[in-house]
C-alpha cells in the first residue's frame, strides 16, 4: 500500500480517537478543513490534512476491482479474496457484514439466507460453504487500515438477537486481537502485530439498530484492553429516515461516526454532525459522481461498490 494511504489510515484513526480524548478534535478539524484553515493550533498540518482532504474509500463487502492478474474476473463479496483485492486496488479499508451461526460462530455474510444452505442462524459453522469466512479470518485478510464491521441484527429479520450476543462477541474478539497485539508490543503505547499475522487495523463497528450499538458500547467498557485500539461506533441511517433527526441519538450511543445514504449526505448534515462530534461516512456509492457528491458535502469517507472509480476520485484522477 502506498505511503500516502498509510498516512490516510493513520489520519482517520487519529480523527476518530480525538473525541475519546475529550478535546472535540474531530468536529474542530472537520470544520477547519471546510473553512480552508490550517487547523486548530496546527493540528490539521500535523495530521497531514489539507483543506478538503481526500475522501476515504471503504470497499463495500470488498467491492468491485480488478483481480491480481488485472482481469475483471468476478470474486464473491464478503470473502477473504474480495478483501485482499480491495486493498490491492487502493481502498483505505473495507466494509463487511457479520452474522452468528447456530453454534455461535461469527461469520462474514450479508444475507439472512444462503442459497442451498438456509438461514445462517440455523446452520452450524462447518455446514457453511468454504468461501464464507469467520470474522477472525476476514480481519486477517483485510490487512492494515480501516475495517467497518456491520452487525446484521434487525428486528424485522429471522434470527433477530434481542440479547445482542453478536455485539458482545464482536467486541470480545476485537479485544482479544488488541490484547494479543498489546502483549506483543515492545514498549509503552507500542502495539505491534502478533507473530506477523495480526495486522494493525482501525475498527469501526456499525449497525442500523441502536440497541445493537448500545450493547456494543457496554461490551467495549467490559472488554477494555487499550483505549487507542478499541473500536469506534457508527450509526447507519436508512434513507427513509432523516439523518439530522438522529444526530443526538448517535452521540448519546457513543458513536463517533454517522453513516447516511450518499443521497442524503449534504453539507448541512456534515456541519451539524461535526457540531455533535460525529464524522460522516456515506454509503453505498456506485460511481464517481456519487463519490464526488459525498466529497463536496464534506464527508470524511464513502463506502463504495466500485473501488477503482472511488479511488480515482479520491486521488484526483
């Protein structure tokens, strides 16, 4: 991954962690960027940010991009191959979906039902097709950078989990990975990868269901390992709802990110979100014009299907 992409990943991590530090750094930096300022106390310069800094690109379920051989061969979404391909194509990170199997395994799959298999929550992990990865394996495949882990748990779906077991398991897994990384460090604050198999990552746990995020926040408190490596939270907003009406709800849940549909992402929303200490990441963009719309509004990032097109816009090509 080019050095500037590593810088972009670092910048995102620092931005999202600013609110945890209690300094409202996130909102200040976002407002300063739109105003063309050098930053509050030079903070934007320290983070390598110019006004209207390039937008972050997260590959939606791994997105679409050329394969390693340069071909456009199809790769299944939400697979290890898709995540590796997205990072090779220049994505700053990936978005993936998590569900729980009947035997309690966290697996990466979007739909409730897998054709020829059945509802995921009724199937044991060893009965799934081999291309369905565990969350742990998927995170390894994502490499360094940002991973948006969307917990699929809606009251309208079969297998709804009112006890929020998935949220607790996700945080426990991340805490375990962060703990392994911490124990492998070589000094205070130095979180090195473990044995070369645990890449440095910035985690963002998202959901459309507020109760899932509330449970995630509680689990984060219970599984604290190193505050700089705990996941951020993001509230996904269905386009049928007005994201402006959910800003206070997102902040009360402890979110640092609001994720509206790209068509609902406006400069007014981004400004109001910044006032609430929230960054805006728009979903799901399907072409360069949609990426530009989100970028003009001041969104910090986009979740994109067409990774190549989104990266080109990000890089000014």
